[in-house]
């Protein structure tokens, strides 16, 4: 939770943020309507590590607003059950351009639909990225607040209802523009 707050404060304090949002609202849209990314993430939940892989489809309404839907698979250690599902988030993006590329900062809310359903969660995410040409790399943190009580399968005791996932995403190649 502290890391998510720190990233959010960092994003709000970027000196170029107001300039980037102002230029993103301009009439020209430079991002494709639809693009795809792949990513991986990791974290620790209830003293057990996990990794996730995901495939995301991004619908870029404007240069500053993206709706991202990503199918994910979580591989758990320590006897926990693996998870799969879909994360759906809205990303508010600020962009600062440089010769041949751009820096991005994004933040946004969303929801995770998971199987098993006791792992459904409200999502908040934030991150930073760089694009050179049509290829981009971004990293950040995703905060999950589970809807239901979380019970340790070994002890039967309640565990944390919060989780932080750190991610790295690679995007690029062709996108669809209309």
C-alpha cells in the first residue's frame, strides 16, 4: 500500500505532467486505436512467492486514456492453487516526447476477475514507461484489494486481503488505427 501511494505521489509530482496532459488533449491522436502487450509480474502473498504472465489488449480512446484488458495466469509456490482470469483497468497516461520516442507515466483503477472467484479484487495500478519508435517497455506496481476473506489453505486462518504485484510489460509492433 505504501509503495502504491509513493508511486502515485511520484506521478503527480513529475514536472512535465501538466505539459504532457495538455499536449495529449490536443486534436492529433498519435497512438493506434488498438495495440497488444505481453508482460510478467511477481510478488509475495502470505509469505509465498508467485509469478504471473499476461497478454493485454489496449483500447486507446485518446493519447491520455486507455482501457486495458489482460488475460493473466498466476503460478503460485508453496502448494497454493494457481489462478487465471482477466484484469480490466483504465489507464490515465501522461506523455513527454523526445526525438524518436516518449516517456510515459500512467495511473488508474480497475477490477480483477479471477478463478477461483474468492480472488476477485479491486485494482489500482501505476507505472512508468519508455517508447522508442513503436516498441515500449513499462514497469510499475498493481495494488489488489480482494473482495472476500482470504483463508490460508494449510492453517485455515484468515490472511491478508491486500496484495501488491510488481510488473514489467513489453509492447509494440503493429496496432490498428482508424
